[in-house]
């Protein structure tokens, strides 16, 4: 629930942060180059525009101005430093790979020194302001809970932790019925609602099991007579054992028994934007010169095409053409038999490509097309999808996501040959964990882990 405080905080935080980023750039320029001329060159004005665009992208990627982040100070701090660091990385990459090598390194150090100092000061001032605000003004919304069941207890724990609410406690000492057999509200329930009104509590949350929802009508009538807002939280803990989330499709509440952050359209857009930017950088600054070199070596060692394409299982189990550098001699078993250790079909350059995972680089074309992501479950041959879906429970759950060039299972050592069903079960468990715990920061972590593994080399890469 968004309070007025959260709404104002989002606007103030966005305005002050953008001001800080621009002020650090402009003041850093004059501090480093001097104040002889008050005019900033056109090239640096363009850099300032790029800096702003990168800030909006980075803050969106890490959800700096989202309700979840703004609800707790620690979330704001965490999202802030991630955004600042990622801004610096992207800005430096832009300067390095766009041919703007005349940008002064001293200016960059000055600018980011001011950015770091500015955000430390800003967040400290914000913390002090918030402390004074909550201490001397009634910013938090007074709320109480009616119903001491499992859901009511969990709700109370959430309200106690949230700085936007002042939890006044439970209105009843134990869970009880509120309506008698004749459909009349019990005096005890009337007294509890009246008590909330007299204490200045404006919102009362009531947790009811599905069979007790008819009581809601009588509780609501009494609450509105007392000028108290009543909000109902269904207690489904006894009916549904697994964790679940509730969303709305029009006027219909929909219960999902599996958490999927990427079902949120905003998260999907963030991930897609990251995929497009990251894959474009790889294609322009790495594959543009690496492909010709690898292509020449592949053609020198064996006849056949440079690229190998194969039908793989994609999102929602839809097949797509997956591209790789050809690492084997041309053969008729590539779509049937998986590569094994000391496989005679693999060429000398192919062994190097597979060991370093460089054979997967053409899949950045798949990412640009949109049938793959930078990070996600690895796509399998159609034959393997059919084979393992018949013997491994929840195998097809991994197909809810776009496949990735690298994934959580791969950076945890679960790559290569998958003849052992137990190995595949573990891979599926890791893929499902990734799906249920996705975040932009997790994707970046997996990218770093993938790069580290490339330089280390992997035993199962053959």
C-alpha cells in the first residue's frame, strides 16, 4: 500500500538524485579544468546527456524508486550504491568503446568523487530528516489487526517492520468468531472496533479463512459506523500449504502457487533492456573482431560452415534455432548424440572454444532476436527435452523462462554432459530457484561468475 509519505519520498529522491548527478558533473568539470570559461564544450554536454540516460537506466534496473525499496532505509542504501557503481561502469564502458578517448581521466575521478560524497551526504541528510519526521510528526499510518490466525500473525510482523505503518497491536487476544448463528455481530466484535476508533486507528486488517468470509459484511457495516476502514486479508494457510502470491485480473483475484518475478511486465522490460544493451556491446566490441579470427581457424581445420545451428527448446517449449561456433567436424549425429569427453568429432579449435565457452558467443545474436536471454536456463536439444520431461519431475517448469547463454546451474558446476538423471534433476532445481529468485543483481552476479569460470576453465566443458 502506497502512503502519501512514500509518494512524496519517491518524487523528492528522484529530483535530488538527478540534481546530484548533474551537479557533480558540472562542478567536477569546473573544479578540474578551472573557471576561466563558464561555457562547457559541446562534447562534454553530450557526455552529460549520456550520464543522465545511464542514471535513469541504472536506477530503474535496481528499482531505486520503487515502493519496495522506499519502504526501508537499508533497501534505499543498497539500491543507491548498486546504481552508482553500475552507472560508473556503464559510463566508462561507453567512453572506452565509443571512441571518446579524449575524456580526461582526472575529470572522471573528480566527478565520481563528488558523486560519492554527494550521495553519502544526501542519504545521511535523508536519514536524519526521516528520523525527525517520524519522531515529531504523525507520518506513519496507525493500523491494527483483528484475528490471531497464522496469516494475522505474519501480517502483524510485516506491519511492525514497515516504517510507513504504526502497528497498534491486535484488537483481540485470541482468534474468535465475530457473528453469532443468527447473523448478528457479537458485542465483543463491536467493542474491539469501537476501541480502534477511540485510539485513532484508521485502518484495521481482518484475517479470515474462506469459510468465514460471510462475517466480513457485518464487520464492515460496524466499522463504517465507527469511521474505521476495514481491510480483509484472506487466510489461506490451512487450504494452501505452498507459498503463493495473489494478483488481480480485472476484478478477479488470481492465486499463483509459484513465485515468478519475471511474470511482472516491469521486470521483463528491465531484463529485456539489459539483454539488448549488453548483447549489443558484446557484438560491437568483441564479436566484430573475434568472429573473423575464429572463422578463419575453423575453416582451416575442417571443411564446413563457421556457425552451427540447432533446434533447441525455448520459452514455453517453443523450438528455435540456436547458434554456436562449429566446434565439431560435420557429422550426422550432432542432433542426436551429446558431446562427451575425448569426443573424436571435436576439432582442435573446437576443444578450445568449448573449454572457454567461446563457442556460445554467437548466441548473442539469439539474444538480440529475442528468443534467448543473457542469463537463463540453458536450452536443450528437442530430443533431450522430450526425454527428460518424461522422467524428471518439474522439468518443464524451466521452460517458463527464456533460455540463457549462461545460467545459475552452469556457474554452480552443472554443465556439460547430462546422461545422469540425478545431474539433470540438480540442474532443474537450480533453474527453478533462479526463476523464483530472479533479480537484476542476480543476473549481474551470474555474468561475473561466468567470466571468472571462463578464465579458470571448467572440467565439464568438453
